[in-house]
C-alpha cells in the first residue's frame, strides 16, 4: 500500500480551531514536522481540510 508523506508548512494561528485539531490528529507537532501515514480515505479527508497548511506527496512502495 502507498504511503503519504505529510509536512506541516504554514502556521495554524488565526485559523479555525478545527484545523488545529486536524493538524494534531495527523501527528504533526511543530512547523516543518513530517509524518508518514498509510493512504486511506480518512487521512485523505483530513489532508483536504487543511491542504493550504501542508505539503504532501504520495510515495509508492516497491513490491518484490
């Protein structure tokens, strides 16, 4: 399964509190922090909600 590489790039200060909670739920603690998650619909939905604050990329895992 593919992995998502998610990096927090812009501050959540002055944004709705819901967006800050989503950042925390993704496991991001401070700016320029990077986490890896499995590519699931739930994680994609969270990314879509705060996409303007993040940089993310899809990393395919090599098979054999």
